[in-house]
């Protein structure tokens, strides 16, 4: 919603096996989770709870687990368009 992930995507020219290549990615902490998805999230300590503040909420939400999320491979889908 803020455009932070999109704005953070950068490219770097590198060499791979002696050939020119490009590395595309983001340093935003949640970029990989968004792209690849994640499994069920549970507390680190047994019997604990997760605490987070959803967007637009006034207070915190407590949960014993957060369901798995399927990834959104936006970079992989954009690759054919970039190749031309």
C-alpha cells in the first residue's frame, strides 16, 4: 500500500560464468517472504503467542499461529517481459 517494496527493487550488473548478468532484488526485510511465501508462523517459545498490530487497527492482535501464505513471484513473472 505504501509502495516501499516496489521502490526498493534494484539491479546490479554482475558476471556469471564470465558472462554479463544482472542481479535483481530488494533489501526490504519482507521482500523474500512476499516473493516466495512462507509456512505457518508459530511463537518461538512453547505456549507463547504472537503479537502484532495489523494495518489500520488501534491495538495489538494476539494469535497462537499465523496461517501459511502463498508467494507472489512478481520478479520471476516480470523476467520474460524484461528479456523482450
